[in-house]
C-alpha cells in the first residue's frame, strides 16, 4: 500500500528521497516528519539515511542507485561520500562519478536489473552503471523526453511512465525492461513521475496531492497490495515467467 | 449593470521561471516594440463563464509575430488574460502560494482548492493560448467566516495570531477580526511572479473589487451575498526592511529606503491600513544584490473596506508615474 506524504509543503518527494531494496536516502528537512514517515515504514528492514548531496537537499534528483550500489555526482563532498559509505550496508558500493549530466536521478531510471539512461550519457558512466549497479543499460527516451529518470518510476515488479507515452513505446519499453508498464500521473496530474514518488519492491511513497485513483494505479502496477513481503521469491519466479533475449 | 471589459496587456520579455514558456522568455533579451494599432475584441472562450460573469480579453494578435526557436531577435510577445479560477490551475496557483505561510506545514492544497472553487470572486492571470497554462498572478478575497471550518483557514488564523502575539494591542484587534467579526472580514490573497509588469495591477485589483461588489448582488443566497459585504481586509505579505533601521532614523538619509515593498500596492495598503506589524521570516532566500542590507520580513495588515476607493485611485496614479 503506497503512503502519501510531503516534504515541507512540497509534494515532489522524489526530489528529496531515494528508495531502493537495500537502503533509503532522505533529505534533511526543517521538521522530522519526512524522515519519520520513511522510518515508520522501513526501519526494521532497511537503513534510512539522512544526507545532503553537494550541500543540496535534492538527493533524489542527483543520485541513482539500486541494491547493488549508489552513484553520486561530482558535486558530492568528501564528507557526504564518507557519511554514505559508513551508513549504507557493505554490499552497496558507493561511488562518486565524473559525469557532466550531474542530475543523475533525472537522467537515469533503474531497478536491480535494467536501467534507462539519457541518450547523451557518457560512455564511462554507462560502463559504471553496468559495473557498480549490475544493470543492463538502455539509452532510451520516455514519451520523447530525454530525461528518462524524471518521467519513469521503476521497480523490479513494474513501472509507471509519462502519461503521453504511446502504446508502441510502452510495448517497446516493457520488452526492454521486462516488467509491466503503465502510463499514468502522480500528484494530481503531474507528469514528472519520478519527482512525485519513490518505489521499491514492497512499498511506495507518493506526494500527498496524489489522488485515490492514481494511488490505486500505483498499487496495481507495482504490486503493492500488502499481501506480499520483501524477498517473496519473486526473483525466482521471474526467470520462469519472463523470457530474456541475450 | 455595465460589466467592465477585461483589459489585455502585451509586454516585452522579462525573467519568469514558472513554466517552460517562462524559461524561454527568460532566455531571450528584451527590445522595445512599437505598439500595435489594431485591436480585436473577441468574445470569450468557454473557459470562464460563471454566474453571468464573462471575461472579455482584448486580443492583440500581431501578425507574423512569433520568432522561431533558436533565433535570437530578442522579441517575445505575450498576451496576458484574466480568467476565473479553474480546477486546472491547481499546480500554477499552488506554486505561487508555496511560501504564503513561510515554512509552516499546512494544508496548502486545501487552501488552493478553496480559492479555485470560488469562481465568483477571484482572478488568475495567464497567457492566452499557453499550452502549459502557467499561472502568472492570482488575486482573490476569502471570507474568513464562510470558510472558518476548513483546516487550512484554522491553521492560517493560528499562524497570524502566533505572529501577532508579540505585538501588544494588535493581537486583540486581530483576534476580533478573525473571530467575532469574521463575518465581514476578507483575506485578500495576492501573489504573482516577481517581475509581472506593474501595468497589470490596476485592472487586476479593479477586477477583484468589482467582483466583490457584483457578488453582493448576484450570489444566489442571502448568506453568500452578505459574505461579500466586507468591512475589513486582512493582508499577509512580504517586505524587505533595512537591517539598520534604528541607525537610519538617526542619520535621516533619504536616499536609502527603510522598507522596500516587493509588491508596489503594499505601500499604499500599508499607508491606508488600520494597523500593521512585521515579523521575521524563516525562509532562507538569497537576497538580490541591491537588497543585501535588507532583511525579508512578513507583513500583516488590516485595511478597512471603505479605504478601497482611495486605494484604487492611488494605485492608478502610482503605476502611471512609473
């Protein structure tokens, strides 16, 4: 079941947080409400870490990660890097990269297996994505928009994309990503999906303007109906249910 | 009763950042354009008709106007139009009201919904035919009694009272206005993008106060009609106060202003106000270079409704001077 929340009156919670299957990052806000909402849902399962990136609160827009690793822009300070390395589990590789498109979260959408990247991404970054995050990288636009990270929210079970994505594009992306995809909105009609929500395999958080309809679409496509627990063995089923073309 | 036609203004470019359209404007320079002679008055699109209030934007569609993308001839033309608030304006209006209560966490979405539902009184300024439907300005008046049970209004009243608690004497007057006298008190909300051309202000305020007086006659029920018979307006706004206000008075240096008003009409409201006070703001916003000696403060004031005609007159002359 997805949770609705706000960061200091803003419903763009995807800007201020990053959620994966192994950890969660949140921005440091004026009140503790934001952090507490994540903690309440996740504390027993994965670490929730408060941080800034490059001195800013836009941790969601600037970083990209999954259970295997976390990539940070060159603007990240040494202290922030060290803090993250200390706070995250050992199996998560934290790396700062030199990439001119420094808003990594806006440029790259990923889950634990595949990533959709901005078409102008550096070759080195693509290789780092494959190495550190262990994903297959596809340079793709979403609804004609190069900022694939902004217009697509992805988990291992499903994905939500920009509302104007055509049926052909949806099919193509779904084949690439090997997950069911739905075109929809979040935060009462906002098209910037990843700015408005964060999701992992068992839970999601959306901005508080998200309507009940949008929430039910999210619950459906990401299969969050509450009757599954983390590590449900979905990964095992996945191989037999979905073909992969190598 | 003759309806005053909406006026439509076209302006040179300026930095506005609330929409991709605005950002395109910001990237372009500005050059003077000779005024167009032809004007055509178009009868209105279905986007704004309610209770018999039709808005007539005067369209000035220059022929062959648009500069193509990438060409930097520096001329951008925009036709502003005044509209009734619509549910579609939600995101634009919410952006404008983001810092209305400083950093307070409150039901901002509920407040925006309230404003958008009140179509009889309230105006939203947008660009004609803009696909993004970016909202450049908003003005409305909300009766504090009519909406007294809304969560957002309760929080807003608490916010005002907390800020007033330091001011002896004013706190009691404010409490009266928000409580017993709330039947006739309107919260005047006016927010806009920073560089909105000031020539739009007189028609904008005219439209607000005209709608208020039309509403006292045209609303379907007696209660609603009475709810617009405002005797007082409460205004929450932002100003910049000189950091060395005390020193300033001693030196009586006239070249430096003690208070810089972000919105020009606030100066007139402040002068005509029944009472007013300032409070420090907690939002950290980098001040523009010219304002580095100033601190941003919130300003709360009450203005009697019978001062409004002189306000409208002074606003007209203030804008015409500049």
